C-alpha cells in the first residue's frame, strides 16, 4: 500500500507539473513593470516564442500535430524541456497557454542582428559574447556540456582524452557553440565538417563523411538512441573558460529581458526548473568526461 501511495503521489506531481507548464495564467504572475499589460510585445495580449524546425527531443516532445508546419514535435504541446520551460516562463509573465504563439526561426538566424519575428527564442542557444553584441540573452535555463558521438567499432570510440580527438574528422551544425568548442579547444588536424542543420551532420556521420559529431550532451543521447544505429557517446567535454549555458534570445535592448530573468529566477527558486530537468532530461546523464 505504501508503494502504491508513493507511486500515485509521483504521478500526481508529474501531472501537476505538466499542468503548471501549459495551463491557465498564474495568479502569482509578476507585477509592476513586468505585469502582463506593461510588457512590450510583438502582438498585444500574446507572447511569441521562436524555435527551429524540426523540433527535436528531449527539448521538445509530444509528436507532430496534424495540419501544422512542425516536424518531429510541435512545441505547442508544452512537452519536452524547452517547451515546458517556455510555458512556465509565459505563466510567470501572466499568460495562459492559449496566449502563447510559436514561429519557425532557423537556429543561426536567431542571434543575427536585426528585427526579430519573436519575443523569445528557445533552441539550445549558448551564451557567447559575440552573439550578445547582436541580441539579448536571458539568464541560464540550463547549464550544459558538449559531447562527441561516434559509431561503435570505429577508432574514435576508443578515445579517452580531448587530445586524442585531434586526428579525427569532426562535424557540427553551422553557427553552434559546438563548432566554437572544436576550433578553440580540440583544435583537430582536419578541418571540421560544417553543416546547415544538425540533421545533415547526423547524415554525414552515418555516411562516414565525418568520424565524430559534436553536439550538446542531451542531444547526443537522442542521436545515439534514435538517429544513428550503433551510435555511441564517446564522451562529454569539460567546461573551459566558465560553464556553458543556454539562454533565451531576445531583441537587443529588449525591456522584456529583465522580466524574463525575474521569471526564471522564480522558477529556479521554486524548484520548477530542476523538476522539469528531472522530468525531461534525466536520461541525459552518465557519459564519461574526456580528460
């Protein structure tokens, strides 16, 4: 009976958590300059999130919706870590799930200078000083390490150190912090393969065009579990020069930035961010650290 009660409690907590991410607006929403009616938004009464398409797990989940433009997953489900965080932030700002709108924005376009088609962009964008010259970044909603994926039986999978990767051909999606890590810290002898999308980079790994694919660690778990047969995580990289972090992207100088930071601070203090990480990213752990 005790085990049954514990199980029911856990299920209830999970359901409450999901409802909190995608339900009605919160009565404890931010006030003052961050009150809903004071926010400068693209569309009055609505908050617009941008993300790339396809929307990959574990960042997005829930599958596709018939008749929509979204592939793999539709971010409007509120499922997957980044979708759940987006709805939790929206709720803190006073928005119900029905007041949240999603638009497609290619990853590399999100931090380019110029006017944005979104209020907030969420798609595993790491804070980098050069990016912050063009856009605002919110506080961290997830601290992350990079990792390298190879194919079982290939020489790269026996590597135990960062230096051991130097002779190999590595691949990466264009414009990512993964690329920055390769050129600044690994410094391989072969020029990295750079691809327009992560899907293209995955295809290159499967076709033998590259020896290893560098992505963030949770994505590496998805790649090896779903996208690449006999794919293995060779290892994750240690942080160099400070902890890498994902932040939401906003228009440069946006008045909304400070309010989003307040919302994230409340979600962190309440344990919501940690709970969402446990719910959606708990399997993305355990990869060896390359020395």
